């Protein structure tokens, strides 16, 4: 684990004080290779072919459009981009379903959290359509108490107000919450909102080099890097682990 920290984000979590674990989906729990292939390769190629544009030119044009909406809910909205581009993006997601997979050690870490009695929430910017597709092919909902989309709350995770709404809607005490994500803007918003333990996942795409850590936020290659401290600090629960309370994709 990379030792970048401040007073609210110690490099080793105090699991005895942590009540809720909130985890990003794409690039934290699930391999970002799926999304990178879809948005950076397949969509530009197919959209470009439809309009008589080569892949590089199509990718550049689409990146300009995407960047114009970065940090907003539209940026993550499948309905918005399907209409904007005249392209059936949900169908492409289903076509590429074999690329939907857990990052190394992520599923085991989620099971470890449950075995230690932690409440585990998925906190994602993914549109409900994307969330439903991922859930269909990875059964990710079976490992969480609830799947929470920023579209449900009406504000993206890049906005500190996400946590105000998250706290109200899902009874989250940010002072007793651990949050992991690969998006630096999202992590800084969580830090500003007072989330107590914050971690940057440095290897969101198993096919690409690791990201560099940023100052003030502890970095880890993968979620599994947090597993040893959890096992050291907390014993296994006695008896069977109860099933999550939720699991259905948010509307």
C-alpha cells in the first residue's frame, strides 16, 4: 500500500471504527478493461464506420463530446449518449459481456468484508442501464447490501453533495465510512465531504499500467491490499454470514 495520507485518511484503516464500506464499481471492483474497450475502441470504430470516419478521427470527435459533459450525470448516462450518437449502446454492452469480470482479489475482499460483519454499499456513477448489465453478468449485487447509483441521488460523485444525499438516503455516517475509487476527482469530493478513510485504486484496468498515486490520498493496487489489515484486526463472525439486504439495481 502506498503511504500517502492526511489526518482523515490513514494508510491503514481502523476496521473497528469503520461501520460502512462504500466501493466504486468500474475500475475498483470490476475490471475497467470492459469500459475502456467499449468507449475507446469498439464504439469509436463502429460509429466511425457508420459515418465514414477512421477510428482515430472518430475517437477524437467522441472524446470532445464526452469531455464536454465530464463531471455531470450526462457523462455517465447511457440514454443520453445513445440518443446523442444515434447508437444502441446497451446492445453493445451486452455484446461485449465476456469482458465483464472482477479485478483480481476483489470478489474475495467483498466476501471477507461480509465475513467480518461490515455493511458494504456499491457507490457508482454508472447509469442504471449499465449497472443492470454489470449485475446480470457478474452477479455483483449478491456481494453488496445495496447498489447505489448517483443517478438515483441526482448528483454525480464528483460533487461533495453526493455524500450528503448518500447519508440521508442510505443512513451512511461518513465519519465511520471507508471509500475506495479509481477516480481522483471523486476521491477529492469524498475527502471534502468528510469521508474518514479514502483510498485510490491504482490498477483499474488489468491490461494497462498502474496510475501514479496522488498526494493526500493513500493508493493501493487493488482492493485485496486492504484484506490483510482486515483479517489482522477483526475476527470472523460466529455462525453463517447473512445475505445482503439489497442487490437489485437502482432505478
